[in-house]
C-alpha cells in the first residue's frame, strides 16, 4: 500500500482536500429527517472535542493537504466558543465555510465578516411558515428568513438546502426556484437519505430524474445546465434571467462518488470517510494519548469504499448501521 505523506488519498486515486468538522451534536431545531423524534442521548462534555482539540485536529488535516474546512453540527453556532473556533480557523490557509440552520446568523455575522468566511449553507426545507415549523418541530420561520436576507444583503455566497420528501415539500420545488429569480442564492434539492431514527423509506423520496422532469415541464427552453466544478456534489442549473441558481444533489439515485474529496470529523472526534460509512476511526482518544493520528487518518481514507460506504444500490440503503444525521454533521 502506497500512501503519500503530502495528501490524503484512497485506493481509487481520489485526493481528499475537503474536511467537514462537526462542532456539536446539539441543535435548536428537531428536523424529522435529521434527528429522531425522541432526540439523541446526551453525553458528557468530556466525550467531545474541546476548542483546542478542534483547532489541533484542523491543523493536522491542513498539514495533509486539506484546502477547505466547513463547520457543521448539529447547529455549530450553539457552541459557546463558536466565535473563538471560527477566528482561530480563519488563520489557517484554507477556505472556511459553515452550514447552519440560520437561527443565530445575526449574532455571528460580524464574526463571519471579520474571519473572511464567505460561504454559508442554510437549511430551508419550506418557504411556508406552518410547513417549515412542522418539519423543524420549532417556530423560527421568520428568524431564518430574516437571516437569509441578511446574508444576501452582506454579499455572502448563500446556498439554501432543501431535503425533498414526497408529500411534504415536493410541491414547492418550483417555488424554491422562483426564490432565485430576485435573490442571488444557490438553492439545492437533496434526495431523502437514510440515517438512524429518520424512518427512511425510498417511497418518500424523489429521484434526480423526477425532480428534473418537474423543473423542465415548468421552465422548458429557459433552463440552462451549468458546468459543474470538479468535486461538485450537485448538478447545477440556471433559469434564464434569474439572479440565482439551483441544483440537485442525488446521493441516492445518481451519486457523485467518483470525484468525492470529502472527509467528515464528528463532534466526538471520529473520522468518517463517507457520509454513509458504518465504520469510524477514533482520532480524539488517540490524540489525547499523544499518539500520531496522521497514519490513522491516511489508513482510514485509504480504505474508503468506491461508492456510498459500500451501498451499491437503493436496495442496500437502510441496511447499514449509521448514526442519525445530527450526530454525523450535515
């Protein structure tokens, strides 16, 4: 087995230079596709990475060629030391981004600006107040919409993520696209994926083809397929004359595994080489024992499966043991 010391690669030649760090399993929403209805078991704070450990982990990954870091959760901004973490990571030679539910954006926007953080992903599964409150099991619609507009006003690169579920929000796909008419945002439609506790059933999902057929029926010749970047997870589109764009992320029916460059680090310091992987490597315990975690990182990524953590078809989905989404990091 040949592993370069200068990058993180797998046996299929994929170079991994994008790290997603989950800062917490806690969240101030309870979205049913992400968190089990009963919630997840609370664990002692000692089981999770401290601020110093997050920074040290990030520095180690950057030494191995990581060029982009995205902070996730749970909701990363519920951490009391989120500002200090963002400030510290902004000093690394990486593109820094964050995924949030939008509720606390107004409290952190000055930190985003001062740190040079430009890319903000916001979960937005409905443009209808009652429906969003039902999906999230909370009542923050006005706050989320207000903070999305605040990000747009301050010229952030805003991506809005909607998990499309049949009978829930599939009737809003055109409305989501229409939101891009006057707003410079990138609206992304994500296929419903299986995680622990979200009662996944593909009959609730809409495929890439179904979504695209619906969009084509509405926009016909006004629709343009954009050129995707090398490691894009999405297929990207634009409606002629619209300020924003939209995309479909088809992890279930049309995966992008061949160009995957992503690694996930959970809030409790475990590396997952794939969102769907049922195996993890405990970096945090090793770091606390002052062991060299670099070989562990390289070994874990080297053994990454060619596709979706070893799930090669829809029939395989839901069979593997995995965490709930809130405990992995969005």
